[in-house]
């Protein structure tokens, strides 16, 4: 029986847990398989690219390998051996990437696979600039893969919070208060923002507290998409912030 993708309340378009996407991606007869594959590829190309760059591939070759890796995912029954009980999805993906690289014979083979129209066109235009923003003293490709995953999870969580704020009745106020959630706040004090928004300072603090709480809820949702057991979410969140702070 083909796996149906459960709806994700509050999200637009095709969104569900990564492991449900894996199930759909593994089933050739599932009508949502192409969309599941596309969602997985779009979610993970950036950590893959960063890993390849740290392995010593130049920007052009890393882009070719990234495109080739995900094209191969689309061509083959790549996800048939993926099982949620085996652990984190990103760990499975990294093992698959190592396997792919181990079977790359030479540059010509990669170019041959890339000849013609690729099965999926990834937008890699920002790949190098994002990679260059990484600290230069990271020790291993595995570390940068994990770090880019962590940043992408936080970016996606913030984007979801911003989307919710944009759809609220007090859009301007909500977006202004989000400045207190960023790593580098604007420098404005609670009092200054309260005067700006014609609120009391206490009301601003309460609103920011609620926004932080909502951010935490959304972050838990994003992290839970990539783990086998929801009981490990807190451990994963601690791991995420330890990577960001390292």
C-alpha cells in the first residue's frame, strides 16, 4: 500500500515529516513520489555542497557533484534501504554521499552524468557564498555538514515564524518584535521599541516571551522531522545549538 503523506497543519504546499517523505520517495508507485524526492533534495543540497567543498573540491566541481548526487537519487531507488529506526536521516544521507563519492571514477564520469538536462535543477547560485561564510577553522567535512544542517533548520524555523507574523492582524508589530530573536539584535531597548509601537515595556517583554516560546515550538517541529523517536528531540536541539556555538 502506498504511503499517504499526512497534512501539515499551518503550512502551505507539500510539507510533512522528512521520514514520511522518505517513505513516499521509496515507493515507485506512489503518486507523490516526485514531489517527495524534490522536497528532500531541496532540503539537503546545501549541507551536501558544504561537505564537498570541505573535502577539497573546488566550487565548480562541488556544484557538479551535488547535482550529480541528487540526480542519482532521482534515478535510483535510493531510499528503499532508509528506515526511520536506523536513526537520523541526515546520517543516512551522509553515508549515501560517501558511497557516491567512493564510486566516482573521474571528472569525465561526472560530466557524462550531467550531460543533457538534469532530472532536477538545483539552485546552487548561493552555494559558494554560504559556504564562504563558514569559519575557516572547522576540522572536518562532517562538522561543516552538521553545521550547515543546523543553520538551515534555524533559518527554516525563523522563516516559518516570519510567515506566521506576516499573516497576523498586527503584522508590523510582530515583525518588529522579531528583532529580539536574532543573534545580532538591532540594539534598540525594550523601552525604545515600546515607545515606537505605543505599548508598555511590560507588554513588549510579554510579547517577545510568547514569540520566543512559539519559535521554540516551531524548532521542535523542524527537528522532530529528522529523528526516529520524538523522545530524542531535546537531545537533538542541544546538539544543534552546540554546533552553532562551536
